[in-house]
C-alpha cells in the first residue's frame, strides 16, 4: 500500500465508520442474446418503453447504497422537476445527446446548470455500464449495470485522479477486450505498455521510420491534385482525405504493411467502423491485419539481434507479434491501433484546416514558416529532428487540440482506493473505492476561467504554460499536459501513440501548406458557431454540412442513423 493509499484510508475511516458495504441486485438476464437485446434497446429511442421494461432485469449498483456520492455532488439525478422519474429520465436524456454525437455538450450543460464552478465543477451523471466478464476481460458480455459516474471537472482533481487511479472502467471491453486501452487489470496494462512503447520510442523507432512517413507525406499534394481534377466544383472533403492519409501512415510506417493491402482495405475498414458498410467487414479486416502482423518482415528496437544501428521496419507489428498475453489482447490491440491510431489524428488535422480557412492571416503565417523551413533545408529531405523548428505550427496544432479535442470524452476510470474531490462548496467529497469517474477534456479546454475570455476563439498566440507546448522547444517526446490541458490525457496512462501522431501531422501539413491554400466552401461557411460544436462518436470531428443532418447506417449497425462527419473545402494551388 502506498503512502497516499494509507493516508486516504485513514481519512476515509474517520468519516465512514457508520457505512456498510453496498449491496447490489443481481441480473435476471440469462443469456448472451438477452444482454445484446438490452444493448439494442438502450440505444434505440423508438423503444423507450421497452428499455424501461428491461431495467428491472438489470443489476443496480446504486439503489441500495448507504453512501451515495450522487447525494453529495450536484447533477441531473437530483433534479426531479426536469427528470421526475430520476435515473431513467436523466439517462435517456444524456443518451439521446450521445446518439446525436453531443454528449460532450450535454455534460457541459449539466456542469453549467448544476455546478457552482461552471465547467470546472465535479458532478454526477447516470451511467449504464457495459463490460465483459471472465479472465482478462475476454469472457462473455456482462449484463449492463445501472450505476452513475462522477464527471471530474476540477482541474486539480482531474490531473491527480488520472495520475493515481489508472484502473480503467470496463466500458471498452465489450469491443476491445483486454487491449492496452481497455484492460481493467493494472499489472497487465503496465506490462503491455512497457512492451508496446518500444514501437513509439522517438530515437529507437520513430526517427528510423520517418523516411516512410516522409515519402507518404510527399505524395499528399499529388493525391490532392488528382482528387481536385475529378471534383466538379473544386471542393474536396478534407476530412475523408485526412482519414485516408493517417490510416496510410499507420499501415505503412508503423505496421509495415504493403501499399497494395493498405489501398485495398483503407476506405472499407473506415466505412465499416462508421456504419457505412456492414460491421462484419471489421472482423475480416482485423483477421487479415493480425495475419499480416504475424507474417510481415518487421523489426523493432526491441527485436533480438537488432542493434542501435539496425533496421527498424513495421515496429508496431514487431511489438504486437511478440506480445504474450492471455485473453484476446491481440484482437483488441489490433482494433484500437487500427482505429484510434489514425482517426484522432485525422480529426485534428481536419479541425486545423477548418480554423486556418477561417483565419487567413494565421494560415499565411503558417505557410511562411513552412516556406522558410523548406528553404533552410537547402534541398535535402527533412528529418525527424528538424520538426522541432516548426514552433508556430506547434502552437497551431496545440490550439486545435485545445479547442477541438479529438477525444472530447477524455478517459474513464475506476477509483482504486477511497479518495476525495472538491464539492460544490469547496469541501472534500468522498469517492469510495470502485466509483466510476470520467475525466473529460472538453470542459477544461473550453473553460473561460482557465483560458480567458477568448476561450472559444482560435488563438495560437495565447499565453501557453510551459509543458503545454514543450516550453517553446517546438516538439519533444514527453506528454504535453497541465491541469487545464490534456489532449492525450495524463501520464502514466496517456496516449501511447502521441509522438507518432505529432510527427505525421507535421510532415503532412508541411507538404500540403507548401502547395495549397485552403478556403471553406459556401456550404461549410454556413455554420452556427453556437451549435457547431463537433460530432462526438468516441472521437470528434466536424459535422458535414453538405449532407443531411442525419444519414442512415447500414442494417445491423448499433444505431440506425448517425450525424455525418466531414468538411468541404476549396484547396487553392499556391502561386509561389
């Protein structure tokens, strides 16, 4: 037991001696199909009454609590005027927002409505927790658990809890099993992290695969010109372009796959993940990817016999192939790296183009920096080390991550031992061991109290704190974060691929901005800034204003329809 655990335990015992252990009602769901049916009803708002009917069969974690954190922290569960049926009404309201990709907006509204510290408030919201049982989170799906979670908005609490309470909530295990992002076993996560991080070492890996990243980045202007040549009105969906390119970077540089397989699977995998193709293709894709991992001629810095001067090729495939963990870690890791390894980066690039197209002076400054950067190379290829000189680009990227965090939801954790957060009057409120918490990014990144009155403006020149932009060094390997800023969440369970993302973004931006100026199309300009706040389905991109507000998903999708993501721009070739 650590010193912090010991102190917390003593403090807890002094105020909770009268409390008894919580009791939970058991689930009446007897089969995997019952669980799947409950999931469908939980996310299908045409059958609200059916969902309410199913609730009585679900295990309930809060109905018999003698100490209920929802009584001590504010939130919608206390509002019986707005939600007369309590948990059910509040949950369905929040899930309706999630269905529309607006759960980050709804959570912020709750903080502003019920908290006394605005977006820095800690509040409690209803939570239906899906998980997977069995050893290594790889057994059958668990019945959904009726519970609640604490939204941690206070910046000091957010950083401390993310750092200390590394145990994940099991809400990602139904799809990702015991992957590095979803395993609820701390020892398993730590061992997996130590093994996989070798693929992302700046000097041991990224520097040596940078030539692959560079070759693909050089191809970006040519590919964009080819797409433009086929465009009837001169517009391009830059979101789709960026998604394709970041998936290409992932497959070619990190996995070491060949271009033919990448081109064959790139769009189909992303369509299946977004409901535009049958989700069954994801299983086929992952099977092929895992087969590639096991057979591609890959080598990484941790490979036996590879010296510091040896070849590094497909380092992530090398690390995954030698990953010896039980359960379905291979399947879960293949999914999380294939999806999150490109999707979040592409959204960040798209949001940056969105902002540059509205702020032509900023775009021109960035182009000037890029032009000067290429001139300084004197005709040679850029290297990984050269990227740190792009200091204004760093500010633009970080300001994009602040205003439009690709992972607006942040991270989901379980409290490992009794701890405390600030209550509405500044007094400590107990979070018992096992409490589910969500440390969101959107609320702190959009807090005027933390960032000033221009918080909703795109301002790369704002007053940054040291670790937010690597103390002005341009680009470094450690996690850029402060109490108010955590685009990759907080160490030690932060994004393992952050440095690869920073590397590929800079290479792609250099070659695109060297050859193009980006403008918004008339349809893309027609947005209401008070409502245009991103579409958040796990990762957050801009709503595609060239399509209907809602589009149908293919049959068999979790949700029958969705709000489309995309950004229509006019890439204008530069006259240099």
